C-alpha cells in the first residue's frame, strides 16, 4: 500500500511539474563580464517575470496554465543595455547564461523598453521606501570640490536629511546618524567620511551600484534602525584591460581592471588620494593633512555553478603636524621660540579596512546560495608631543563574521529567501600611552576591551496572491551575546502591493528593527573621538517599529514615475547623553548615557524621470521627529535636532548635445534645530570666592535656524566620438552658485554699531568652483 | 612651474575662496525674562548669608568675545534693596543688606538646627518679583586631620593636601573645597568684586563607596599662594548633583563638544541655589 501511495504522490508531483517551463542562469554585462543585479526577465506580452538577484542569478518557472501555444518568448533587459529575446519550447528546463550589451552611445534608444521594464518592475514590486542607483545616473551631478560623492547623492533622496553642511551625516526618517547600516560588498563600514565627514570614503570609479532602503526592510537586513545603504563594487572586466581616472582640485584617482584569466578570472584595483599637501609643499607651504582610499577586487569563475570573489577596501585619514615643518615656513626673526625646539607635534590617523570573501553556488535550477566571510577593522589614534612629553590615544573595533543566504525561486509567483549570520565584535576603546610629566595627569591604561557576538536568522517569501495582489512576509530573529547578558528578539517584516491598474499601485509595509551597537558622539560633525560601543547589561538594544503606505504611478509615455509615501516610526531605547556628559577618554561612558523614546512621521514625494535627454528627479519631504527622555528637558517632549520640516531637492541632467551635459542641483531645507542661549547670570562658586557665568538656554532644540538652500551646477564636455579607445571629459562645476550661507550654528558676535552683541548664523562653504579631468580607456 | 608661481597661485586661490565665504545670516531670538539669582552660605550658629543679583540678556555680555567682569556691569546686576527673611521651627529672621558688600545680605544670630527645614523668602520691589526656597540643615561633618606638603616635578610644582574625616551614618554627600587665604570671602569681602582671581578647587564625594574613616590626598597643581583654606561640608544629594554639573561644564573637552546644560535650581521663580550646609574650615600654612 505504501509503495502505491508513493507512486501516486510521484505521479501527482510529476503532473504538477509537467508542463512547467523553467529557465535559470546568470545575466552579465557582455563587455565587462560584471553581474547585472535586478535585471528584468519576463514573458513577452505578460506580467509574468522575475529579476536577477544581487549576484546576477535568476530563475523563472512558468506554470502551464499561464501560457498558450507551444513556444514562449522570454525578454531579458536592464537599464542602459540592449534587450534580448529568447524563444523557448514550453514545458522544458533551460539554463541560459546571458550577456547583455551596453548601449551607451545610443542613450535615447536605450531601450526605453529596458527603462520601461525597470519602472514597471518597481511599480509591481513589494519593495517600497527603496531606491536603487546606478553610477551612470549620478556621475555627472555637481558636488563639493568636483568629487562625485554617493553619500551626498543619497542625501538628495526624499526622507534623507544631511547633517552639517557638506558632511556625510545621514538622518533618515527622523532617525539618528548612527542608525544607518552602510555596507560595502557586505562588509560594514563604520566611518564613512574623510576630513571629519566632508567627503565620503567611497571612490565612485570602483562602485557599481547602491541600494538605499528607508522602510519596508526585507528580513535579510538588520542591525540598524533607520536605513540600509548597500553598496556593491564592480567585479572587474574579465575580457580586456580597462582603466579610468580623474584629476581634480582636491584629489586624483586611478582605476585598473582586467582579466587574470580571460573570461575566467578578473581583478580591479582603484586608488584615490588628496594631494594638496604635496602641491603646497613645493611652495614651502605646510598643510599636514591628506587622505587616501584603496579598493581591490578579484573574482574567479570556477565553473558555471561556482564563483569566488574577494573584496578589500582600505582608507585612511592622516594629520601629521611637526614643529620642524612649521619652522621651515616661518622666518627665523618671527620665531620667539622654535616649534622644533619645543619638540611640538600633533597628529591623528583614522583608518577603515574591510575584507570580504564570497562564494556563490547554484544548486539546480531554482536554488542559489551566497556564503561570505567578512572582516572589518576601524582604528583611530590621536597623538601629541611636547618636549619629552608624549601622549597617544588609540581605539579600534574589529569584526569577524560569516553570513549565508539562499534564494529559492519556487516559481514565477513565489520566491523564498532565507539565511543566517553571526558577527563577533571586539571593541578596544581608549588605550592611553603617556610618557614624561604628562603621565602625572594622565596615566597609561589599556582601556576596557569589550566582546560581543551578534547573530541573525531570517526567512521571507515574496508571493503573488493573484495578478493584482502581492505580499512579502518574513521574520528575522536577532540577538547579541555579551558577558553576563543575552539580548534576543523577533523582527517581523511585512510588505504588500496592490495594482489599481497597469500603471498604478498602492503599497504598505511594517518593519521592526533592532540595533545592538551605537556610536557615542555628542557632535554632529564626525570627530576622531566618535566611538562605536555595543549594548551592555545596562544599555538595551534600540528598537524601531515603522509602518508606511505608498502610492505609485507610472507615466509611461514620458518615462516618468511618481511615488508618494507616508510613514510613522516608533522608536524605543534611543540613546542621548546626560547634560554635561564627558565622552573623551571616559571608559565609564555608560553612566553618561540615557535611554528614551521617540516618534517620527512624515510624507515623501518623488517624481523621477530616468530616460531621455532631460532626466532627473524632484523630491519633497515633510517630516516631524520628537524625543522623550525623563532626564532631559525636564521630562518634556522635545524636537529631535534634525527635525527639519520641509526638504526639497531638484536634480536635473540635460544632454545639450552628444558631447555636452549640463547638470544642476537645487536643495532647500528648513533649518536644523538647536538649543540657544537667551540669557545668563553670575553665580558665586561654592566658597563664595569667585563667580561663574552661567548661561540660560531655551528648551532643548526649541529654536530653528534659518532655512538653507543652494544651487550647484556642472558642465561636462566629453571627448569626440572618434576617440573610441581613450575617452575623456572635462567637468566644470560650481558649488553654491549664489553664495548663500547654509547655517550650521548660531554665534554671538559684536554688533555692527560696536555696541552690544547680536546673533548670527555663519555658513561653512560659499561659492566654490571646480575643474576636473576624467578619462577612461 | 617655479615655487614662486605656485605660491602666487595658491595665494590667489586662497583669496578667491576666502572672498566667497558667504555672509552670515541674522536671526532674532527671544530674551530670557530677568529673574533673581540666589546663593547662600551659613556661618554656624551665627549668621546666614545670601547673595542676590539679577540675570541678564545673552547679548549684554560675552565671555567668548573677551568681555571681562567689569565692576560697572556687576553693580548694575546686584540687588541691594530686597526684603529677605528666613523661617525655621516657627521663627523668622530678617536678613539685612551688608553696606560694604552690595548684593550680600546677612541675618543676626540665626541658629544652626540639625534636621530642620529653613525657608527663604525674597521680595525685590524693583523687579516686583518674589522667589522662595526650602532646604534642610544636615548634620555637620568635621575633619579629623588636614595637612599639606609642596613638591615638584621637572616642569611643575604641586601641593599635596592630606585630609581625613569620619563618614556620617546613612547615605551622605560631601563637598571639600580648597581655596587661598588671601581673600576669604566667608569672613570679609564679596564674590562680586570684579576681576578676582582666587584659586579654588572643589571635590565631591559620595559615601556609596566608603564608610568609617575616609582619608585621601588631593593634588593642587601650581598652587602659588602661601597658605590655603580647606573646608568640608555635608550637602544634600540635589546640591551634590548641581555642583557635579557645574564641574562638568568647566571641562575643556566637554566645552568643545557638549550639549548645552540647563542647570537645575531650587529657587522657585528664580535661578541659583539655596543651601544650608555649613562647613568645617581649616587653615593650612604652607612652608
């Protein structure tokens, strides 16, 4: 009886499988061999389709009742590439590894069909609060100093507030700056800014694409409350040697990529360095600061089902002030005492190092896996010397982790993703080394090393309920092990999409996120003293619950999409600092931290046109963010520092001709908030032997600075078409064209009449022109 | 390119960028209401001293812009015509202005009653404001011993002060002050004399971590005075937290990166702090 049961089951399963058409494989760039993530694969004339995952793999199973006839035409397309159609017999299994050719020179023809399919894909996806950007879309945008900066571009998206003018701080949907997870090839990047955050650490020549998620988080992401910025490096050209580079006012960069074994293995190396210190040294002027970035990647195709990747990033900020250098540029007659004689020196070093080893494996037609080993190291040290006195303070973080993810493409209606991860963190803050008399004030100490392990396991299903309704539902289990305490919890995730018609959809989502580490910093400018710390027995993980609803519309004829979203976020266990908290060299920082809650809500509009000679986007955000801490502001609710009511970004690129591109960015933001001094009094000290001046402040963050707005322009002139092997361009840009102050603080300064004082708000950067020469071959 | 050309170009670029620094934007902010500022000191079983002044606008004086504490400014802020009383155990004493010390008021023969609440009431007819506060007088703590020696390193001179005292029963907070002899304002003079530069250090202790006899050494760097006063007081937890906050704000690094501090006050309708602790004061003569 049992064997008959098994036979019937087998027959039933076979009947289900029989008649299905399954295709799977990889989609790559026909020129470079790069994986094409999120390329569209669909049945021509239908809404049945799928997309490649982030590693270029796809699987599409078409049910027999979805097709009429004996053949089916499958379309493969991707933004910026030509389209390919393949005709297949119904009821068969196919492995199709496809190469799409880029169509850069005929941008108008770029397959508007490809763009249409990408926009339709976004319309139909359950993903919401998500923006995917290719480097091609942003490379011509104007920026500070002429450096293409992906973080600054992300700040132009709705729901993302920048911090201090020019900084790389991100405040997403009312969250704090340390609530954003920034990944470079799956490795966490703790410090994303050079020069105190004014330039991002990401060299645009080495980057392939990035995805910014602000809500509706899929279960495979966790660890931060407010956003995930997933940045992927290029793999390297597997066919020919190629290069690119640029020379700008602030820095220069060079990238080389090519095959190690043709069509089998490739490499990419990219480097960037500022050189103003070297240039001015020629004129005997001393600027002791520079930074550099190095990116490297190698990939190896073992066979059609196995690939190995290795990525590395190293970036460093160096400030090295030496008394001898000061003396060299000062006339001896002007020196009271030689700086060198004083033995004066000061410096700091900030360094990021990430490594990722990754293995992709394809099991059959429907299952794909990615297993990664990841390490991240972030170090900083500050040093100073005066005569025989030396002081050095070092801190570092080291992460070592492993993650494994599986994609199961069950059929065209159901995709399942699941996986697990574990990261071991070692925090080594405030290691102090002193020598000389200064050690009487500050003794050497080894600091307090902290060890934690952070784990996560998840699963989600992305399922079509019917042709109009799709849902994605999943769960993440996360936690952190530390000495004497374990934190663990569930993070349910849900998102849904309903098609109102072929061009309109509505979406909704819910996400719970937990965060097991935080950055201890009381300033909004990235300082070398900003340290990351884990949760402790007394500091619980931060938690957010976010709901969002959205409306999407596609204007097909003009290649424009409209997205309107509203959200509400509840925040728990947020971290702030006691008034007067001293975070410098304070290993007992726990006593300085307070935990409270917050709320954030708002609406966002994004109108985006990605095709044609004129393209770009307009984004508008209206938002509110509040905080509640029992020990701050007298227990009263107060506004978050970056509660900026209105935010507008207008971004445009216009191809004046085939050789000339003009780009403009105009941004407007309501001023950020601050706590203003509005009075003062003299207060005797405890012995009545002297007076202190005590300031009187408003309620916390009560006052709003003036709105900031500016216009940036860029003109790019490309080389002539006949120069096919070596292409170059000149980029002429200007930042803050009408020289308007972007307020970042309020000062008390003497009034013009010379009597009394007045308030004023200075800006950091005014009109700054830039010139850059870029090339590729 | 010659070095001189690079230098000229660098200067030109620098001038160009400097000339493009945007003009700061003005902003108008409200001014805090003027209120009375109160502090106090107790001479055991003799008198209670209260200082009284007024708060003023943020734009009237700026330490960051180099303003010094001129006597003219201080005199404008001192309040010398207020009506001040102190009430305790059914009695009420009046505090009278001290003619030689504007802004200071003293009572006559106010007893120091342990574990008794003292209520301070102040009315200023000029501002037409009334403020009040209540504080309990805590048991006095006394030093067992105080001594000091001077020593030096290669670069610095320091004075090590040794002191010990008996911890009182219960949960207690202590304030230990170190200040010079040259102007002991407890006995004469006023804290409102302009440009005073009397070195003062304060340490705060909580007996959560000790009991019985407590002894310690406090190092005073570059103490140039010939002698010093050392005092100890048993203070309330609220005053301890208030002083801790004031100490934190004097930290150089904190000043760079801290959030603004709104100091607590136990003065209803005003600023400052009213306390009724009274110190044990020792004079240490340094060699």
